[in-house]
């Protein structure tokens, strides 16, 4: 697919809202998972020290 302008790229042929919301939700879930794993690892490491 080719776009004539940046506005057309962001609009994605009328599906831009769905596309960019999906990308944002996916990115949020990935960041959330990384933070959750980091917190669980830190909690487990602090229990092993004692």
C-alpha cells in the first residue's frame, strides 16, 4: 500500500483508529508484562537472600 502523505499513513485507509489502538494496547501489555516479571524476580530474589 502506498500513501501520498503522512495524514493518509496515519489514517490507514479509514482503519487507522483500529490499527493504532491495537498497536498501543499491544505495546502497553508488553511493557506491563516486563514490569510484572521484573517485580516478581525482585520479590523472589529478596526472599532467597535471608
